[in-house]
C-alpha cells in the first residue's frame, strides 16, 4: 500500500495515471484495481481525496428520473444507482431511502409534472406517482402554504459522499494503486507516452485518465483538445441542526430549470437538514466562499418551502463548485491515438454515476489499447458507518468492553470516541488535517462545531500524526 504526500515520484512509468482523486477519479482507480496486473497512479493536487466538488455534493443518490433520456448521463446514473446502492450496503456507507417530492407551486409547474412523470418512465423509473395537495400535505405537514401538487419519486435516497469517496480510494490503495497527494499537475505532454509535470516532479504513464473536475478543460487543452470549457458554478448550502430533522420526511425538489435542479430541502444521513444550493456561474475556480447575498436568497426560498426551517439553528454553511460545461451531457471522450480518456463535465449526478462511469472509462481505455489483464476482485472494505441511524461505537457494550477507548467521548455532539479518532489516524488513507479527520469521524461537525471538543481533537490529531 502506497500513499505519498511528499518527496519525489517514481520514475518507472505507470500503466495508467488518473488525475483527480474526487469521487469519480477514486471510482476509476477502484475499478482498475480489479485488474491486478495493472500499475496505477491516482494523482491529487490537494492533501486528501474528495477535497474538491465531491466534498460539497448535495449527497443525493439519484434514480436519474429527470435525466435527458438517451444521454450517456441518463444511462450511467441509472446503472450507478444500482451499483452504488449495493456497494454502500456492504461497505459501511450510510444510505437512507427517503424518497423525493417534486413540488409544484404554480399552475405552470403543476402542468409540467405529468411530462416529468413520462420522462421518469422513459428513464426506467416506473414507480413515480402524481399527488394532489391533500396527499402532499399529509406526507409533508410542515410544507409551506400554496403547493398545488407533487411528483413522488420513492427511489431517491440520501447518502454520505465523503465515505463513498474514501471507500473507493481505500479499496484501490489496498489493492495496489499508488495514491500521490499534494501533486498538482502543471503540464502534460504526449510523445508515445504521457509525461506529467507536477509540483513534486515528473510522473510517467502509458495511459492517462483526466478526472480533474474543474480543471479538466485545462488538462484537455494541454493535449490539444478544445471540446468543452468548464465554468465553475457555485452552490452555497445551509446545514441545519438535527433538531430540524422532524420537519421534513422527503427530499423536497423544485421543478428543474435550465440552470439546474434548483434549491432543495433534504434530510441528510447525519441527521441534519440541507437547504440549497444556489447556482452562480463564476470565473474563479477557487471561489468556494459563501456570500451574504447567497445565504439570504436561500433563506428566502427556504421560507416558502418549509417556513419553520428558517427558524431553526444553522450549524454549518458551505459552498462547492460544480463543473458546468454548457453541454447537457457528460463530456467523456476517448482519444485512442494518445492513449487518453477525458472525463469532464461531471456534475452533481457524478456521485451516483461514479461506479458506472468507472466501468465505462475502463472499457474506453481497453478500446484505446490498454490490456487490463485478468480480473481479481479486491478485498472488501468496511468503513465506519457515520449515519444517524447507525449505532455508534460508544453505544456498543461489546466494543467498549473490549477496548475502553470506544467509550471515552471526545466530541459529545456527534458521539465520537477516542477509539474512532485513533482508528482514523491509523487507517489506510489517514487524514492530513483536522477537516479530513472531521469527514472520517464527524468530530467537530455537530451542534457546537468544535467549540467544546476542538482543543481535545487537535491534541489527539497532533499526537497521532507526530505533528
């Protein structure tokens, strides 16, 4: 198992280098790890996996009911929904099938619901149902006044995006993938093989996969292609305290527009409630700050959807950038003459589609001359289930009896024990900062946002990492 963050890179060429360790890049690495003959590198500019768009996802496991029928995205989301659902069940990734309600607030939106139901049918989603206002308010009694009806999509679920990305990466690394963190790709050249100039030196590969997210267009152009331009689309979100969770039973979706799926209200697997995202097209691919205007707009829309929600406590605010390309479909393209596959324009559905995208890209690599060799399934992984409905270690008498550190709470809001922090620091891909530790354990992610436990968590982190 090799995870590096400093020092020189290996000089021996890899069979495949994947640029970008978001959820899609990690899924591709995991898929390639099923072929043990391959030597694979997963290259990430930041100090952890899932640090870009993946960590700011809206955390929905989509059925693909509203995808454009016949597109690559529609097929991969549909396949990915099944694949990831099964993978989550055996890997410790929390999922809650809460279903979604696509709520109509005016006559035009109400008239659009039958069309969306037919679209869902075309996408293989056969269990949707149109609801009148009486049944809608029976299902969601706290919904704001004036809703005229809804489309019920029972297969929509909420999932943990951080655990998903980490599970993929962990399985890949344990199966032999080299993960190189803090390795920003500055240039790439093709001369019968790929030469990647990075912040840590030069890396060589016979085949290249561009899963660089917001920067996929720049890497594509370095190899002579001009197929798409990424426009960073900022999505700001509000995270409400767990006290707000009883207010909502489903994912509440608006009727979609050309800019995206719009502002939603959704429960999370961690017991919180999300409100967002905004959809702001920007020029700066690093502009992940929140704005007073954006948050005020969210609150205004939230007041109509679920009036009582805006009176609840906000525990966190975050913003993510999605890779909008102006195209309706994913931009996944093979360039066999360069032994290269572009995986661009992967928007919020990329979490759901990740495993199907990985299988598709592996097929494209094979078509571009890669001989993947025989398949041998990598060892299974089971990560800590951080879902609100799971039983945390501190509440398991057997674990506490065997190891008292599981009974010593550090973060009381999220019930995180010393044992869990110790385990995260000793894991296959350990956190390299407090935010990474937070994503792996929930320490500091609760009601007080680390006000009470912050010093103790930092001390354990520094002791465990020797920093």
